[in-house]
C-alpha cells in the first residue's frame, strides 16, 4: 500500500465554480498508483468542493444563481464580520461540503463522462484557497 499527499493552491477571482479537474488528474497520474482512493479536502469555511457537469456552461451559471437565491447577501444575518457575503458563503459551504472521495482505477480518477471537479468559491473578492489531496492505493 502506498500513499501520496499534496497541498494545492487555487487562486479565485470571483464567486462561482472553478474547474480543477485537469490539475487533479495530472497529479493522480504522476503518483503511479493504479488502484486506490483519492480524497480532496478544502481547508476553508467559505469555499467548497463539488463534482458537477463540465460540458454545458449553463449548468454552472444555473447552480451559482440557485445558491445565490438560497443564501442571499444582506439577508439580515447576525454574522457579517467580513462583509455581506460572509455568512452566505458559510451557508453555501455547509450545503455543498468540503471533501470529495473519488475512486482511482487504472491510475485515473474515475469521474463520469461529463463530470468535473470544481472549487466553489462563495466569496466575492479574490482568494487563495488551499486544498489537501491524499491518494492511497497500490
């Protein structure tokens, strides 16, 4: 049994879904682990991870719009220490999650045909997000 770990920095420019599938696939391939499990963990409370369709950009726009309606800014939240997008960002993260587990088979993360891995930035200003990747297998 082998393990590989890495932290990955992702710079965001705005709220929304940022695809990171390519960087994750490249790292998994470089590890030479044929079969195992990949865990990706987002080390933040105002950004999250999702697996979503990567073919139609309208899916990303609709998801972003849906979450903005679900947790709108300036909705009278008690917690607004970092501005009006702060508490909605925490709510969106709680609803989507900060961890993904993806099987690795034949040295590749086993995503479906139209699936991509996304960092979902919930804050309006640019951020540098840190993800922890852990691959275990043989």
